[in-house]
C-alpha cells in the first residue's frame, strides 16, 4: 500500500505541508513553495508595518512636567518624551526590524525538539552580512551627486559597532574555545544579558556619562512642546510655519489650484522633516504593497514644479550663505585647481544684447581644467528673456581667466528687473579640481524701454499685505548719461516703521545707461488672530517715500513723493488659510498610526489607502497581491487603543506565526532543490527579511541630512540579532537539556566558518566607512561624495557580500575544507 504522507521532503516542516503532495510533480512543488515563500515575506513585511506603528506609538509617549516660572504667576508645563531616543532605537526599534529573524531562530529550536538548527542562525548571520554590506553599499551610491551624509551620533554608533563585533567574536569564543560544540546555561545567559548591557551603555554615552558631551540647560532637556496655561490658545510654531510656506507658494505660483498647492506643501513639509528608522521602514513597506503612503504622490507636472521650487531654494540658500571666501583655502596650498566666477552678480541693460560673465582659476594652474557652465531660470525665463547656455569651458595650462557671453533677448514691453542664474560645476570628477565659493552668479536684466530726471514712476502705490515687500520704482528720465545718485527716506503716516513695514533712508545709484531702480521695503505681518486662529481685520494704513539730494548734474523730477498704502487682502488670506488648514489635515492623515478599526480596514481594502487618483498600474498590482494580508492584519487592534501595547503584542504573535510558516517553506524549498539550509538562510531568507530595510535605508539616505537613519542603526540591529536571536533560543534549549541532565549541543563547522567570514568582511566594511569619513576624495562622509569614489566604495561592499555568500556556500557543500 502506498503511503501518501511519506514522500520527498514531507517531514521538513513544522506546520507544512497541510495536505498530501504525493501526486504533485517536483517542479510544480518547487515553483509553488518559492512563490509562497516570497508571498509570505510580503505578508511578514505588512504585519511588521503594524508592529512598527505600535512601537512608534509606545516610544512617542510624553508626560507633562511642571516648571516654576519666575516671570509669570502660573507655572510652565513642559511636555517631555518618556522614552529616550537612543533606548527606543536600540530596544524596541531594533527589535522591531529584527523580530522575524529572532522569532525564526526561537521557533526553529522549539519545533526541532530543542535541538540546534541551521536555518535560524544562518539567517541571523546572513541578514547581518546583507544589511552591513549590501544596504550600506546601496546607501553610499544613492545619495545625489555632489552631496554627502555623515553619521552625527558618533559615540552611539561606535558603541553599537563595538558591541556588534564583540557579539560575533563572543559566538566564536563560546562555540570553539570555552566549550567547543556545546552551549552551557551561563554562556547563553551572558549572551542574552549583553542586550540590556548594550542599551544601558548606549544610553549612558548618549547622556555623556563616559564621554564629553555638550551640556544643555535645564530648559533644553528633551523638551517636545512647551506651553503655559496663559498662552495655551496661541498659534503653534508649526502652524505659523505652514502659513508662511502657504503664502510663499500662493504668491509665487498663482496658477496652482488649492488642491495642487496643498499636495505640494504637504509633500515639502513631510519630505524635509526628520524621520526615524521606523518611519522609513513603514513607508517602504507601504510602497511595496500599494498601501497608504506617508509621502503624498504627485503627478509628473507637479513633480517638475516641485523639483524647480526645491532647486530655487537651494540656490537662494547658497546665495545667502555669508562665508568669507578669503579665509578658506580651497586649493589646499595650491595642490588643487579652484574655479569660480569673478563676481557673485552681474547686471546688464536689456538693449545691450549680451552679458559677459567672467570665470577665474587659481591654485593649481599647471593642468588643463574643464568646467560646465549652465543657466538656470529665476524670474527671467530662458527663451523669452535670454538664450539658455549649457557648455563646457576649458582652461588651458597656466590660463587663469575665461569669459562666456550669454545673449539677452530685447523686447518692447516694459517690465521690472528680472534675474536668472549661471551655475558652475565639474562635469568629470577629479581630485585635482574643485568649484570655489562663487559657484552661482546672479544675472540681473535691467529694463531700458522707458527712458527717463529722477522721479517715482507714480505718486501712489497700493500694496497688498500678502506681499513680502513693497517695490517702489524710481525712473531716470530725459537722459541716462554718466553715474548719478539720489537719496530717499520714508515717513510714517498711519503705518508705523518697524511694526507695519521696515523703512528708513538710503541711496540709489544709477550707473551709466541705467534708467530704473527699485526701493524694496519689507512689509511686516501685522495680522492679529483671535484665540481660535481666526484673523482679526485691520483698516488700511499708509506711509510716504520721498526723494531728495540728487547728485550734481541731476535733478528731482515731477513726482518726488509717493504714498504707499497697505491694504488687506481678504481673498488671498482666505486662500492661504484654506491651503494651510488642508495641509494640516493631510499631515494628520499621513501619521503612522490609525485611530480605529474602521480606518484600518478602509486603508487595507483600498489601493494607496484610498488615494485612488494617484494610483498607478503597479500600485493596483501590488495591492491585489497583498490584499489578503492587508485585510487579515487589519484585525490587529489599532495603535490608538491602550497606547499601542495591544498592537505590539498582537503583531508580535502574528510575526511569530508568519516566521514559522516561512521557516517551513524555506526548509521544504531547500530540500526540493537540493540546497543546504545554511545556503537557503544566507540567500533567500536573508534577502526576504531584509528587503523592506533596503528600501527604507535608501529613502533615508536620500532625504535625511545625516546618515544616522540610513546606516547608523545597522550595527545596533545586527548586535540585537545575536543577543536575542541566539541568546534567547540558546537559553531556552540549554535550560531544557540541563533539566534532562544533558548538554545543549550546537553544530559548529558551518556556523563558525560563516561567522569568521562575516566578521572579516565586517571589519573591512567599517574600515571603508572610516576612510570615507576621513578623506576628502570620498567627500568626508560615510555616504555620497564624488561619483567615481562613491560607486567604487558601493561596489566593493557588494562584492564583499557576494564573496561571503560564495565561500559560505562552498564550505556548506564541503567543496572547501577549513580546519578551525
């Protein structure tokens, strides 16, 4: 009689197979188990999303502390985070990212009758290798060209790195030196207890207990939001920032609809805000499953405008940097060629036809140098105001000065002065060439179509309070020969200097040929809001601007005084208010946690969490593939219930069940294709469990200003993997065998070889990061930097991982014999 339950690989799993597969072909079983394994990886990522949301809710808990206020009768209340950030990242956050590997190791030992297995330990070492080598390599490469990222929390990072290396060295000591092939209770206890020691040590270093740290005053102790009872109804700083940004967006891009402006503002606020590792992991998982994004999606047209706005802000930030160039030796004592503009700004009359821009080279001059010169739109636009330029300029040996000419388009229409920018960059990376501080040149096109004695263009100006400044134009009429000057001053009428506007006096200088100048007077926001944030209307108010004391040879024209009236802009204020309110609603909708089961099921059952308009075909496909898991895990209690603890516990249980399922799938798949469990662990399982972290770290490397959220936590997570992923199952198994009067035996050959190989690769990887931080050729940062060095670094780390996988696999199959 045929035994339908005794066939190839039928006893490899703890839960699987659930039915007889006796009649199935081997090829069909391999295909189904491979698809099921990756589908379960996707499900594990989704339940880990809920797990991370629960952790985020727990670690974001705050409490109020009363602080005596000497200035006011009532005390101040300070909202302080209960969890220290370092403790949260190393305990719950690290455990959250490592939970599948840890639980897989525990379940394997328990399901294997407390005997050591190969899948759990192999996955822990394999995922550590993938995280440190591949994810770090990807993060190095993905940083935008010309930028770099450095690790800010160096003391904590060094601590985690030391503990991570010690963790794997301790494994070797336990398995080969102290009790070869056996793990005693005291060894497992020491391994497990290293986890709280790591947390306490990192916390102490973060607080400056064992190393020097900048002191903070008592009022700066991890304060989140400070408020007093008297000022509790005042508009929060975050709301004010949103209003300011909404005004700028509405003022400068009047063609945008309210919805488009809201989406752009929401994305800008969310993208440029600092986020922790958990946030990026959740965002990555939702991107892989067609779920509710934490960054709003925008269409291609808005994306172009969004990139242009960000590029313009970067240019303005660069132009506003107050750096004394003369104190900085960029040439490194003449060993590098420094190329920059001869001036940071140039003006040109519109009728001159072209503008000359000078470029100089200093420092190393005995080599040829090539730079890229390109124009960037400001208020002047390429094609209508000037002809765009993008070309490479080459300095010959010992050549120090070059000039480029940009054609200006003359028209018959009067318009205020316009600006555009010219940018210098290095087209081909070289350690011998660097761009100087004046890498951006602002070109001002001066209108010359309305020739003009010195007088105002009109006697009165009506300026809406929504404008940032009042521009008062002074024309030069009846001639424009030679240099002339004229003084101007403001006089309060109903508007008050330094309250409604910033006035004073100054001098206008007209160069030869210049026919128009502008007096820019900053308008101050005097909006008064009631306790609910509604604006209180004010009457119109005005001030006067007067011209006097013209230089010899010139005179004051007919219009020597101008009245500037500031009027309320009800329509504009209403638009800004609506955009700001909608943005705050959108930001609230982009939070990690959900408030109810209804909200969870709504997000689970709809593509992009309900944002159907911006859903792509790929989003629908991913949503369809993950629909079962999303609906199933929507039954987990939302983080808003019981402070996130029910979410934490429920998700942890389901992660355990999912890892048990993955363990069975991986074991049976490896058996069917003839792969050793160690090889399956360090390849398929390690990649599957680490894939969400890969996308999360990549996004963090691009968006964050430091490397802490992308690679700063990798070593801490790898250490936690050993302390909990091996310490906990070793402790359980050693106690079990001790109770039976026996010892817990652990096979050492393959595991020890894998650990030694990983440790060697890890040392090289950490050395690469150290060198990158110290040397200018790599950009003096762990991530990013010049293109060629960063790609070389990234490829080297990925090569180390491939090297690790190949040698570990060959040793598992006894192709290479190593006596350890």
